[in-house]
C-alpha cells in the first residue's frame, strides 16, 4: 500500500523520481495568474488559514457547493473557522478531485502538515497552521518567495492604473519580478450596458477623450505602450464569444460608433467588430514583441442567481461547446498573412478541442498549445494535454504550468504538474520509447522553466 503523499507522490516510476529530483528546484515562472498586485505590494500578514484557503479560491467554493454546503459558509458571513471546517468536511470524500491533491500539497509545502484534512482534523490543523502563520508572519510576498517564484504576470485591464506594479518595481527588497498582462476583455464587450462607463474610465487612464473610432484606437495603443513600459510581456483574452467573422475596419468603426452613442449593436455587427479587433490587436502585439494568449470555450456566469448574489469569478463558470476550428483558423491565417503572428498560445476549456487546436497550432509559425486550463488542470487532464502536444506537435516547445489563480497558495500546483510531467516522460523512457540521456533532462528543464524564460527575454 502506497504511503499517503509520500516522497514518490505522483511519481509512478524510478526514472520519474530521478528526473524530478534533477529539476524540481528550478524557479517558477507564473506567466498567467490572477493575483492582486495591490495585495502583493501591501504584503499584509494573513490572520487565519481559512482566509488563505477560502478568501478568493473559487475552485474550493465550487467543491463546497457541490457538497451541498450553505452559501453562508462559502462566500457568506460565517467566520473563517466555520468556513474552514465546512471545507474540510467537503474535502474528506472528494476522491479524484484535484483539490484533494492540491490542498494536502499546500498544507505540506507551506505549513509542514502531513495530516489528512477532514471534519475531525480541521480544528487541530487550523490551530497548527495558524501558529505557523504567526511564527513565520506569512504574507503574500513570503509565500511567493518561499515558492521560488522568479517571475509572475498578473491580469490587468487596459484602463487599470498599474499603480501597484510601479510600487512593486520600485521596491528592490522584493526579488520576484511582477509585471502586468494586457487583457482587453472589457474593451471588446461593446454590447454591454456598462460600456459607456468603461469608456469614461479608459479615457481618463489614457488622457484622451474617446469620441470616435480614431480616438478609441489612439487610447488603446497608448495604454498598450504604457503596459509595455511597465514590463508587460503577455496579453490575454478570455471572453465567451470567439469571432466567427472578421469585419473590415469600416464595419468595426460603424459598430463601435453605435456603441459609443449608446445605440444598439446587432450581434452580426458585434461579431464583425470582434473579429477585426482580434486581428488588429494581434498585429499590434507582434510589433511590440508581446505574447498573445487566447482562452476559448468558456461560459461565464452560468448561474444568473449566483452571479446576482456573489458577482463574477465566484465559481459559476463552465465548459462551453468547442469553438469551430474554422473560426480559429480564420483569425490566425489572416494575421499570419498580413505580417505574421505574435507568439500565440491557445487554451481550450473544452478538452475535446485540444487535438484540433494542436494541429492548427502546428500549421502556423509562433503558435503553440498552452497548459491544460482550469477545469482541465487535474491529473488526467494534464496527462492528456502532455500526450496530445507530444503526439501532434513538439513537446519541447511547451510552456509548462501556470496557476491561473487568485490564491497565493496555488504554487503547489506547479509541483503537482512537475511530478505528473516527470511520470509521463519517465514511463516513455522505461518503456524504451524515449532515450534516457541529456536530452531527457533538457526537455524537463525546458518545460519547467527555460522555455518561458527565453520567451520573456526575447
């Protein structure tokens, strides 16, 4: 019987153990996350493990809802002790859920606790963990530094001031490099009733009065250049709609003009605007040497009642039908044809689309598939994505793991990925399908760190 989370945890063979031990100490580059730069700068010491575990981790909130726990103990006004107790009760029977792995890895990594978390042990584990918090004065920066994070990229709206990025960059006592990522989701949602208010924010941030298509473009590019000045190396988009048409500049201007006037924009016109916008921004990213991340096949705020009660990013999103491959190809092909693509990373929340995306990526220079994303970043999903990329593309160009998280404890997920990756490659070696030589170690080092490091340095 295997030891619970012993030294060989998730390492299924001897070669995996050797590969992992050779590369496990490589620094983490977290090139896509949702950590708060304000919290990183202010670096306030945590008061309770319940806050650390459940303050903003919608993965954990979803499990609790699935377990039937009342919202009071999830996002409501219950105490952190009560919330932690309820989470422990939900976790105890969550066999096969990655949260069972991640939670125990977090307890071991940050608190030195190996005791399984359940309803009976919750109180004592909380007491022990809180003692560690007080003794080590655990705070966001301490958790980041302890996790050996070399670089992290937050996710930021074009209208954001980036004031905390400036403050972090000026603080030479913090070794981790923290940069913004340009995420124009709200910028492109021109059919939303709140778009006028957003344009007011964007105008103020850019110092340009946005009155038409020309001033809108000028403001966007001014903000993009400001992000670059602040060290931005990555961009991202993760809206529901992937364009099924590409409008002309004239059609895009007409659609935006209607939105700026507060007039209705038809779904057809919006789709044309969106397609034009994807292509226009991709070309601008290419000029500035930025990587473009496309997150697709997600349904946002599925539960309208939950959204009304708790707002966005509360655990109410879901997997959407796979985006038609032709639509993805159309965007990539147009940009490639008209000057070349920036470094482009494709993610799908719908795992059935991953083989198609991998073969699409292989048809274009500078396009690769990203890590198993969100609901797919469990053990089997990670294995499937590794195998998919290996079989249909070039695994040596893969960028490895990212947290995509709001929790400062989520760096345990990098170790989770690293163990799984070494097990996959180790099995190929032990089965005689891959050579056990310097190239195997180089492959692991590339995926864990070096590929992203080179991308940032370009």
